[in-house]
């Protein structure tokens, strides 16, 4: 139970609200939108006076865009994102002033959208991914919330100070950061979306389990590879061994021709270790580069740092520059009672793969519908216990994938030598060799459909599981199907309608034949469970969905399927809505990722296996 000795507030009368959300980043904003969509009022507090100026994430994956589409905001977000005709290419170069080593080409949003409709085989997400900086995404979500979401009070410049929960709700103290004024809020539930330094997680006494990236690299890549690389870097460039910090320079520049010397790229990367992200393919970029032991980040000149690493000098305006430390962290628990965590408060990953905010969006939608079901009276306490089971499993999987992608980056950095920059025949040979190695290692971090929309809730206590679920497709691929717990296939019907667009805000029962569903309808009406029956007569969709009846939850995951209604529809619904008593499992700390079985080649291609 969260508690604090300082539980005084200036205002005598507490504000009452069904849900209090601590944190106004993308996860908190998405949770608020989800609650509003379900007709549940909430208050969102964010200690910062405005949305972030840091770029942070730069990709919203297809699964997140599906969820934003279901919330009715996908088109609004695309309005502020990089244009739909821009590519997602990833280029590897020696320096911007040097040579291109390899390029991974990826189609634009428009090209992907056309390809999805043409294939229509259920393997793709309904929505293509979206290139957008968090510094752009957050204000867009905030504006939508403030102008279109009924029942949501948004308070930027107010932070959570402390809270205490009891059997019926949570008493929280919030403080205005500008004036120091405090206020008590009485909420039925508290959602901690307050980031890596979460007050909510700290007050609950929940510990984080961290993976040490340096030890992970030493174990998986081998000291016999890393030590010579570190010695070579010091001998050739006086580069100190990395200590886990990364220095970021976020800047604008009119020198697009120079910065796109090898063509338009979303990411430009170098074996030196740096990554340059094009935020809008026009005038804004972000450089991330590891720094070594003993480097005083405060003394770095950001502009010179930029020029030295990119190998060019150009006109620029530095917006933000600072050191930061990537982490692979996972909370031991995702909450208890009436207080739950989502996003970075529960898990943190390295940016490789873009799993941070995108995992948090899934958390927000999952937690949102479960909180709404409880507030509106049709859901039971088992839903919130299931939230931890479902979403922590996804966080474990995504952290493993993020670690795997980071090892690929470190393996490429270990190949770097001064010969890469030589203009002689030895330079040509070295660049050719490294380019082949990069292509051989691949770019799974931007191709992992299995991670992005192939995750399943295999152990959820609020899913009607089958005895023999199909094997997991691993990181690299999503196999369409409707096994209970999985996300069903996205398919376009014969008239062009996207099947996902027919899913309702409550439970959706898809009926592909004239099967009698009256038992389900009656059980839902008796329990007050929102149930929408959708009749579909489409042979292709029926083949992909595998059963005559498929019951889909509000978060677009399959809860049950069959060719006839179950013998006890009421019992099935009781389980799905969390009314069946379930044991509360205590999660064990995750073992070391990703496989621990080297050598390098097998390790880095392990995405096809898990």
C-alpha cells in the first residue's frame, strides 16, 4: 500500500474522480483517451508544465496505430507525422562525409497501405507504422484529449506527491509545481504512468530488475571480441571504453542536402556507434552517440561533438543536448489493489526496435478497458490481476528483443577500425567486408512483426484457453490465427471494409455463419456486459478466423472461439470479465536474455527462434 508521512493538503474538500492518472506522456494520454472512449471520467496530472521538448521515441509501430485507429485518433496523428510518401530506409555509413556501407530499404506508409490491401493475408497490421517524434506526438495527443475527450480533466503543472489506498479507493495528494498549492484527490483507481522515476512505483515499494548491458555484451559477444576492439579504438582514436552513457544532440539545420548525402534515410548509422535520426526529412535531426569512461558530459560542446562524429561542418541550431543512460529494466510487479503501473514506470528498454512507448500504448489500452469495466460495474477484480499477467509477459519478451537488437549494434561497433576510412585498396576491401557483415546480421529491429503484433496472452486467467495452442512464431514473424489470447488477423472484407473497424468498445462476437448465439446475448444482458454481435459472410475472413464464432475483447485480443455457443455462456463471460476467482501469481525475476548460448552468429539470428 502506498503511504507517505506528508499527507496534508491546502484544499479541505477532496476532488472525487473514478480514475487518477499520474503522468502526461504518451502512455498517460493514451490511457485517458481509452477511458474517455469507454465513457469513464478521469483526472490526468503531469508535474511538467508542458509536453516534452525531448524527441525520445521516433516510431509508432503498426500495432499502436491499430489501437489509435480504434480510439479514433490515428488520422489526426498522421497529420503531424512525417508524410505518408516518405521511406523508412536505414543506412549504414562510415561518416556522412565518407562512404555508405549498406542500406535497408523500406516502403513508405502509402506503399505499405497499398501492399496490405493487395495481399490481404492477415499477416500485416491494419495500419502501417508512423514516423513521428515524441516531442510532436505528445502535444497532438494532449490537444485531442483537451478538445474532444469528455469527462477528462487535464492538469499539466501538477504532480503526484503521495497516496494511500484502501479497499474502496485511493486518497492522493497532488501539488502545483508553480505555486506549491496541494490538493487531495479521492479516486477509485490510480494509474502510475509517471515514467522511469515513478512516484507510484516507489510508494508501492516495487523493485526494478535491471540487466547490465555491459555484462550482457561481455557474456554474449565475448571478451575475445570486445577487448581487442576497445584496445584498437583507444590506440587509433584515443576513444575510452563505453560506460553505458549516450550523448544526444537534437538540432535543426537548413543543410538537408549534406545530411541526406546518401539519400533520404530515417536512420543513418555508423560502425563508430552513432545513430542520426531524421525527425521530419526536412530540417530536424537527432544524434545519439555512446561516450566513454571519464568523459565529462557537461563539458561537451554539442556543435563540435556533432561535427566530429558526422564528419561534416554545417549550419545548425542546437535544441537539446544531454547525456542519458539506456536501461533494460522490469518491475517485479505491475501494481496491487487499486493502484497499477503502465509504460516506463513498469518497464524500460533500449531504443533499438522502438519498443518503449509502443509497449506502453499496449499497456494503456489494456489497463484502460479493464479499469473501465470495473468502474462501470460489469468487470471484476480478476481483470486487474490479469493485466499484470498479460502485460508483464509482453514486457519480458520485448526487453529480450531490445537486448538482442542492442547486441547487433555492439557487434557492428566492435568491427570498426581506422581502415574503414582509408581511401586506398585496403579501405575498399574493409568497407566491402563490413557492409556484407551488416547485411548478413540484418535489421530485425525494424522487421520484428512477431514482437510488434504477434504477442499473445498465453497465461492470462481471463482468457478461455485451448489445450493445444499453436507454437509462437518468434520475433520475426506473425502467423495469423485466432488462438485465444492472440491478436486476430487484420483482413479487408469483400466490400473493402476493414474487419477491425467493426470491433466495438465492449466485447465483440463475430459470427461467420447462422450459428445460434442467443445464449451469449442472454448471458451478457443478464450480467450487464456490453456485447456487440457482428454478422460476417466472407469466406476469406472465415478461413483466417478459423471458427464460426470468435469473441474479441475491447483491446482487440481473442477471448474465446468455437463453432457453437459454449454449454455455459455465462461461465465463459464470467471468466472473461474477471468475475471468476483466480489465483494471484507472483512473477519470478526474468533470467538473462537473450539466449546465453553463443556464438555470435547463432545468437544474433535467434530472432527467428524466439
